[in-house]
C-alpha cells in the first residue's frame, strides 16, 4: 500500500512538473528560453541567452515519465547538442547551461544534467530513440571527464555531493568501474577534510 502511494505521488509530481515545463516553453518553438539573472550581483547567468539547457533536462525527464515521449526525445537531442565536444576545450564534456554561451561557463551544469539523463536512461531507456540513446551513453562517458576537471572547493557541499552522485550515475548506466572508484576516492577525501574542519559547510549557495 505504501509503495503504491509512493508511486502515485511520484507520478503526480512528474505530471505537475511536465505541465509547469510546458508553460515555460515558448509557443513558437516549444523550447524553454533562458532568462537573464536579475540579481544585484553579476555572474555568468546575467549573460544568459538562447535556450535553458538545464531546464530542458528537467523537462525532458518530466515529459518522458508523464507520457510525452516525442517532446522528451526532442529535448534530449537538444541537450546533447549543447555538450562541449571539443577535446581541447577547457570545458570538454560539460554542458552549456544556456545554449548561446560560447562554452560551458558554469562548470556545475554537468552535475545538474547528468542525473536527469541517468533517470531517463534507467527508467525509460526503451522509449528513447535508439540512435539517440547511443549518443546519450557517449555523452555520459564524456561527462565523467568534465566532472573530474571541475575544481570544486570541498566547502561547496551541494556541488561536491552532486559531482559524486553524477559519477555514480555514469558508472551505473555504463557499467563502468572507473567513475565508481573515483567517486569513492573523492568521497573519502571530502569526508576527511570535513572531519578536520568539524562542521558541514555550504559555500556560495
């Protein structure tokens, strides 16, 4: 009974998220457009332009799990087109948060997008177009390099844990031992530093 209630509640969340994502889409192209950050401090997000790739990753998951498979596949295709595929790039393997950025200016993007791709592949892989699914697996493999190149301070707790979770997501879908071992090693290093600090910090969030 509890399991049934949980699944029912989860499906309700997917439907609600799907509707909210659809409401954010531009009616002309059906894509969520970027909105410039309007805060007083200036960041790379104050130069947001084009399509919101992180939002599209979240939308793709909600759409797929609520039955809108065609729209979800189009969203996945857009997401993968916005992964940095230049092996000589500073942000190789990462994803642009906003499609009009010249490169992945926010290195955190990969660890917000990988879990969405993991969920799609794990729980709805058969509904992803076969050729697109092959590209998704390649994207996950390249994303491992992006996560390892992300020089995140150990004080930035939510990103540290997202990076570790994303490595485990990649290991799970590709049956790849290396990111699993990297995640275990990185967790031990982080835990030891936190132990010496004596508190669980959060930075810039």
